[in-house]
């Protein structure tokens, strides 16, 4: 059962072929509240995303007509910056690293608790940045107060403290990204960008989060590299 998106309610795509797991995910996700579109295969997921922008994808790693990483690659051809979560019954360090390199923001092990699912989804939604979609040219601000407060349960003091820590560590993160680019070390680059993206979400560094996401998807792009540098410089001024 799919519902219609209302107002600012996030719209999620759940890709899951097991009916019991599908029912669990849907009940929990709709309690956010959120609109949940459900697909049980590659083909149905591609149909549901044709001309539709979701705020987050939750993708089963093993599907009847393919795997999660290949589906993510196809979806990103339409929507390059939508965050994605992988879920699978078998999670090892190797599997998690492979899924991260494939472009997933995080991996969830099934069975997953309600609280863990909600916490992971809320964190991913908080990290999503307005203006990422090609059809939405609105620039992201350097700091998004509402996103930071949402990520930290409205605690302004916590936002200030985390921003101070974030800014103290940002030059080192910038240099690590630059070194990985120079060495063409894709594994190190993705690891650095993954950590930085999570940090940006917690402190509401919206412009930098968007630049990180764009660089993650296209590290060879001079434009993406320049946007990353500019976003870091704007925060460190």
C-alpha cells in the first residue's frame, strides 16, 4: 500500500521483496511520519522513480532480478544525489565496505530494531541537503540551523559545541581529501568523504554536505573538486 506525499513529509522508496520484512519497514517508516513507496524488484523500483524524486532510498542488497549496488547505480543515473541505505541479512566488514564503495550511505543488518531503523533514517534525512536535485537550483546555505537542531534534538548548546569541534577538524579532513585525490586513492577518498558527510549532517553544514556528495559521485570532476574547496573555505573564513 502506497500513500501520497503531503506537504513537507519525506517521501521514501523501500525496495524489499520479502513480504514480512516489507510490512515491518512500511509500518515503522510511516510512523516517522513519511510517505513510503514500495518496490519488490529492480524493475518496479525504476518505474517508481521515473519522474519522481524521493528523499531517501532503502534498498535490499539481494533482489530477485539483481543486486542492490547495480540498482543504486541505475537510480543514481536519474537522481545522482539522493541518499541511500542498504539492508541485508548478512553484514560483514567486507560487505559493509563494498556497499559503502558502491555509494550507500549506511548498511543496516536485518533483522533490525524499530529504534535503530528510525534513528538511521532520521540521520540520513538530516544529512540530505536542499538543492541537490538538478530540478531544484536553490543553493544550499553554509549553515542550516533547522537541520542541525533536528539532528541534535533541538539542543542549541550541543549544536554550538559540535560546530566548534567540526571546524577544528575540518582543515585536516580537507587535506586528507586533497591527498587522496592527488594519489588517486579511491578507497581513502570515499572513506574520508563518508565521515565528512556524516559530520556535516550533524552540524548543518549544508553547502559542504552537497559538495561532498557531488565529489563522492564524481571525484574526477574539476567542478566538484572546486565546489568542495570553496565550501570548505566558506566555513573556515
